[in-house]
């Protein structure tokens, strides 16, 4: 029996090594053809790394070679992390998923639209609160002063004075970055700590992941530069010139190494497999599958006999894409340091290749 196990393990390692090299060659071809300065990607199970690689360079105008120590801005993949922190404090009894926003902020009610009076924590995190999207296409937002927490409060008050936004016909939800700011306000009120303090506590102190805010500090150390398209050309963006999200940080403004981010994904895969870890397995089930179409920080997708949790993130300088195969218990992660149509095409092709390597039919 031990001999059979040994043979199986050798064959499995050979399979992974072959696919790993094939994927690296494919990813490099995709990267160069689509003019993506750097790609980092990984495929993981709940307990192992199937493959991982970093290809390219930090900037289109630098020769700094890519490494697995590079940091990437993860954009709206921050939402799953904010939802994760909220879930922890729901487990601790500080909040409930059905806690109403105005139960915690009754003094705001007189200045806000009555349409929002019934919104709950769950509504905010699953994009059911009918808030305006705040994805860069709305009227100019007023300038808010003070600490980031004070800016969040001012923005929250402002968002709740605007008319409700109706989702398109047959849509299950209306995506809004404002919901994550308001959910962070609820979390701050319930715990007495800022969103920033709670991110540091949960991810850096408790889970030993190296999470940072805003963009990788490429002016202080060798690291990735985001790239935005200007007149058809990708232009590197220094961190001190990067977009400042400030009051919408809980919706999309963290940066990480892929080696740390994959550990977060593995926690989720373990939970989806029925294992308690930092959160309870039943909490992971709710986060990923508890609400139709978009649950808590994750798109909840059922198609072609598959169950997927997915999300992408960008502030038009980096682009990240993550898929969790809930049945196969495999996570696929792709980080890039550019954003335009060619980047998204390249990422889509690489994601397809990773899934071909490790889908259930190949197990």
C-alpha cells in the first residue's frame, strides 16, 4: 500500500511539474503578446500550492525583474477581505447580518432618504441596498476633510441623501462601492475600532499575512508599478501619483503579495470543505453561497454543473482576477500590474489555461 501511495505521489508531482512549465510558457506568451508588464499567478488547493509563478518586470520602463515578493493592488478583491472581517465580528456577536444601519446611526435618519431606512449589514455587503454605484461615473463627489474614518462618515451621510438606484431589469443586485463604506462604518461603530485597525488585527496580527493599504510603495522600494492606458499606450503610475480612494478604501484599496493572498484563499477553501479555522465552516458557506448571485464579497455563480466564487479588481492601474472552484476545492489567482482591454483578454486566457490544468476532469 505504501508503495502504491509513493508511486501515486511521484506521478502527481510529475503531472504538476509538467503542467507548471507548460503554464509558465503559456503565461509568458500571453504576457508579451498583450503587453502586460508583470503577471503573478497561482493555483492552490486548501492545503497545497499546485503551481505559482511571477513573470515580467515591475514597470514597462524598468528592468526590475518580477518576483514572488512583489506586491499588487487588489482593487475590489478587497471586498471579500472586508466581508471576512465583518464575518468575524458577527461570529463574536458584535453585529448580526440583519442589523439595520440606522439602528447604529439613528441620529443620521433625519437627513437621509427614507428609502434607505430598512437597509441591513447584509444588504450593504451583497449590493442590495440600492445605493448609487460610485464607480467613477457619477456626479462629482464633494471633497471630504479629516481622517479617513471621518471622510467615510461624511461620504456615508452624503450617499444616503441621494436617490435610490434601481437595478436593471432581472438583475439580482446593483453593484455599489458605497455599500462597503457603510458596512465599515457599522463595523467601526460596533467594535470601537477603525476599519484600518481591524484589517491589521485580523490579517496581519492574527493570520500573519502582510496586508498594506493603498498602492505598493514603488517610490520607497523596488516593487510593481501600476499601468494605465493613455492614448492607446500603457503608462507606469508611481505610487505617489496613484488614485486615492480614501472614503471607499473598504471596497477596494489593499495591496498584497500573491504568496500571502493565496493563504487567504486557502482559508476559504478549507471552510468551503467543512473545516472550521479562523471562521466557522458555516460562516464560509454563507459568505460564498448564502445569497443569490452576489453574496458577501464574492460573486456566487452556478453554471455548467460548476459552483464558483469569483471576483476581479481594478482601479484602472492593476487588474486582479480570482476564481474558487467550490466543488473541486481549487483556487485560481492572477495578479497583473496593468489595466486595459488587452490585459483583461490575457488574464481571461490564462485563467482558462489554469482551469484546464486542474479541473475535476483532470483529477
